[in-house]
C-alpha cells in the first residue's frame, strides 16, 4: 500500500527514552495508532531497520536531554554509535551532526554507515550533511521529527 506521496504506508512507534518529557502525553496517542511516516520525496523503497531505528532514538534522546533544537547520531563501520545535541555557546556553535561526526572521527571511526538527524526543521544544513559525507560518502541520513516521525531518507 502506498501513501499519498507514493511511499509505502509503513509506520513507526515512538520509543520512550530518558529525558523524553512529552512521552507520557503521547503515550495514549501511541496506543491509539502508530506514528506514520510523512513526506519522503527522496526516500528509498526500503524502510529503516532495527539499527537505524536505534540511531533515530539516540538522536531524539540527545536532543531531549538538553532541550536542544536538534539532535543527531551516527553509526560507524563497526556498529559503534555516537549521539550529540547542537551546541550554542557564545564562543562555540556546532550542529548536532557536526558534533556526532567529530565524536566518531576522534574515536577512530574509519567511515560512517548511517546518520540520524532530529529537529523541528525538515533537513540538516548543507554544511552538516557535508561533514557526514566526508566521513561516510555512502552513509544514509534519516531525518525525523522530535516525535520520531520519519520525514526523509537522504542517500548519496
């Protein structure tokens, strides 16, 4: 079955995580039905697997933990994950994706398999995507809303 945008009508349930203050208010909503995938104009036919859902939830948790505008998580070639929230200090400003990629690189990651970006906005900034592509030229980037609704899957 295809949705209104031509994508398969697959749905994802939001998972609770530490610091998710909105989970209890959404809990009844989730019991009534799953969270559905919205517009995915650049989406592939295949849906996220369990490891992909894990990094989406890690990005959601990183964002919620510090009440940041955005959260991100990346998975390297060995399966290790790195999660981060955006940093907005007077002397230092980093996007969540920049920080997650930097954490992976400083930990010795040779490449990235996937990244997740969670924000109220629909897409990461081009410079943030460039950081992902530099360490993971073939990495898939999952863009999701704060409630876990998948908005887009960006492929190289």
